């Protein structure tokens, strides 16, 4: 039977000039490897012992690192779960703790490996470089996880103006990965990062050509954010594209717009910077929406206003009484006609169309959903240049309702009242292309027979001559 002291001496001797160091832990592991080889009746080969020793050391180091990481995650999760807040729930939902602790395992591994191998062996250098690169990658994952949670926290709590900060987040994440990539390459080739950056300078022109779109998107994203040109939730219209909807996402490479038909349009950010687009955010911020529509009056129906007509119309529409009184008082005082600011009715009592203009302004001034309190508000009822199919009456005002469906319902209600009221003023509304020239009659009344000129009858000889081939020629 082999003496135990002899076996220990043999194990120590085997560690000389090899990957395995000579401290007690390494000798104990090597002794365990020798026993396992004896049990499996395998030859004691130096290379085989080094491979098995490396696998065991790597497994032990990874196991210890995973245990330490599991303990840290467990403790932090319990602390977070005790604090019932949306921020803590989001922290768990985004797996920030899990991502931010990935670097613990390679850090423990890097701390243990130098004690398990001979310091001047080439295998240790290779293992340390690979482990260092993996550690850098996990550090980048941890930093990006913290950045994502910080961006979410700021976006929910402090980003009251809803700035497109996701582009800034993407910039930060890209910079982190660029720095980690440069350091990783320098670790693998055993060169300084500054030397690597100096070498990359020669390829700057080629890199700018390859990453042209990314660079343009990067610059455009910064312009959109810094100039507050675009935010998530804005309604935009880009005339040069089919985009007409709400912005749902803004990144360095794409701006996503959801059209009103629920289709998604992808726009490069530099498209919004290089071309013009319309942003309706001002409408929602102010809380009013402009209405600018025309109704068309048949010009033959515009005529002077008589006293009887004026009395009848004022009796039917009492809202006109103050304006009519003001006009009569001005005429009696010799001041001529009345020209008010937009906060009071404008029109005239000389024509039925002038009185109709006064009715429209009075109607809008008294409507509860028409905005009249803001400095930018106005109510304008004006005659536009005449068209072939009638006299346009342009009506402009601001609605307190900005949402699409209620806004359209309000406009329909208002303009229906105008259409119904126009005949009471003796006005006829026209529409292209017929100008209201159709005559509507009762179906029970026979249609009038139009008189037509008598057609002289031809004689039979004339008919036969007309149908003759010789005559036709």
C-alpha cells in the first residue's frame, strides 16, 4: 500500500512546472483527481490532470459566484417587496436587480482564479482575458438596466412635458456599449484603448459612410428633443408622407406614427427635420380648436331689408334685438353704420345677408361651446370673393371641444342651425354644380307638357328620295 506522505509528495512534485499551483488547496484538489483517476483505472497523465483541475476550479468559482448573487438578489427582492409602491413594482417588473447583479459571478470568478493557477502560465492569461471580457459585458448590462429604470422613473415623475427622452436613453446605451466594446477589444489584444482609438481614426471616413443613417438619426433626434419639436402623444401631419396621426414612439432611428385608421407609419427622424410637418400640440395645450368653414349664398336672394322683414326676423330671433337697436341708434345719431370688435355682433340691417351675418355672430357669442375667453380667440364672419356657384360666407371661430368625435358633432349641430335659419332671412343656400335649379313637385301632379315647334311633315316622295342610295351619295 502506498504511503500517504509519499502520495502527497508526488502530488506536490506534479505541480511543479505546470498550470497547477503548489498551495494546500491545489494539492488537495489534485489528490482528489488522482483518486478519481485510480477509481476509473485511468493513467495519470499531466495534461489530463490539468484539464480536470481547470474544470473543477471553474465550476467551483462559478458556483460560489452564483450563490453570492442569489443571496444578494433574494435580500434585495424582499426589501423591495415590503415597500408597496409603483416604483418598486416597476423595479421588479423590469428585472433591474437581476440584470444589475450579473457582474457578481464573473467578479468572484476573477478573484478566485489567480489563486488556483500558476501566475506565469499562458492558460491563466487566456482565462483572465476571456473572463474580463465577460465581466465587462455584464457591467454594460447592469449600467443599461439602471439607465432604463432611471429613464422610466424620470419619465413618469418629472417629464411633465412628455419630451421624447427615449432617444437620449438610446444615446446613453449606445455610448456604454461603444466604450465596453473598445475596452474589450483592448483586453483581448493586450493593447491600450487609446492606441485602438488612434487606429480607428484612419477609418473615420468609411465609418461615417457606413453609419450615415444612424448619424443623421442621432443628430435629428437631438434636434427634435432639444427644440421640443416632437413629443410622444402629439398629433402630427407630414404632408410629404402618409403620416397623419399620433406619435407613439420616438427613437434615434425611427419615429412611429399611428394613423387614424390604426396603421403605423415609420419615419426616419431626419425626415421631420429636413422637411416641414404640422404639430397639433398647440391646439391641445390651449384647449381650443379652430373652425373655418364656408356656406354659399345664392346671389339673387340677397336683397335690401324692409322694415316689415326686420320686425318679423327680430321677433323670431330675439338675440338680434340688441344689435338692431344699436344700429338704429347709430343711424338716428348720424354715426352711420356700426363696426364692432369681434366680442360683439357685426353685420348690418340694410340687407338680409348683413342681418344674417349679425345673427351668426350673435349665435356664436352666446353658444356655450364656443371659446371667447382666451386672447387668441376670435369670431369672424366675412364675405369671401364670389364664386361661380354662389357668394361664400366664411365663418371662423374657436371651439372649446378638441376631441375628434365631439368636435364634429358640435360643428354639425351649429351649421345645421345656420342652414335652417337662412330661409327665414330670405336667403337661398347653393351647392355645386346645380345651384338649386331643381324643381320639387308632388308626384300626383302631372308634369307640364312643354310646347315644341311643329315639325313639317315630309311627303312620301320626299322620304323615298331621301332613302335612295343615289341621293345619299
